[in-house]
C-alpha cells in the first residue's frame, strides 16, 4: 500500500530578528529556518529602492560586513503548497 504524505503547516523554527546592528568588518549569520511538509525552501531578498533586488538562497551570511550591506532583508519560507512565511530584518551597520 502506498504511503500518503500529509501536509504539515509551515511554521518558524527560527524567525529572523526584526532589527540587527553590527560593525563594519564583522562576520554575521542571520538565522531563518522553517519547517513544513513538503519541506520549505528558504530565500532572502535585499529590498533596495535604488537597484534591482538581490536574492540569496539558504542562510544569510556576511563574511565581512560593509556599509553597503545595511538595509532591509526579507526572508521567505516557501513550499508551494501553503501561503509563504515572510519576515523582514532591518540591518544597521556602524562604522569601525
């Protein structure tokens, strides 16, 4: 008999904080994890009015923060079955 997969609602495991502050040159990993069935894909978008939106898949990692990294980022958990989970983080970058 075939196993029937049951949909499990999307929910945050680790929702990104609403605001983050760090200094130039620091390393930063911004958490964003969700669960559900089917398993959701996590993607990030930097929301910037002046240019095309930048997209990142998986974790949002900065090896060395610059002032250009400051801004609002949107994390989206999507499994194409349910309404996406969306959370925004405002990143402030302080000088050295």
